C-alpha cells in the first residue's frame, strides 16, 4: 500500500518491512537468535490430528480472518501492487 498510494520505491518498503519484522522477532525471542518462549512454542508446534500440523491450522485461521477483513473494508479494491500499474489493475475497476 505504501508503494501504491505513497509512491515510495518498492525496494525501500521491502527493506523497511524486513527491519520491522526483525525488531518484532527480537521482542518475541528471549535473545537475538534465541529460542521461543515455551508458551509460543507449544501454541505453534505439534499436530492437531495426524498429519495436520498446528502451524498449518494457524495459517488457515489467519488467512480466513484476513480475507473476511478485506471483504468488509475498502481494501478489496487493491489486488495487485507494483511499479507497473497497468498489469496490476483489475478489469472493470478505475485506477485514480
């Protein structure tokens, strides 16, 4: 969205996002490069049923939640972003 609406370079937004994720990882982990806390480890590891990893269940829940959020806000109009606006536009939608 920063690339599309604020006209920021895609590489700058990508690098900034990487730094933000690294900072969040340092807050969650015990120490830089360290292990997860026991609570987070137990919530994201193991299997719910045989051959169904719990991480896959979390991924599906987040994806469905994000999909519901995007369907009920003004964000569904954004389907593709990049430096080439023409290939990213949807047929029938106006780009302004």
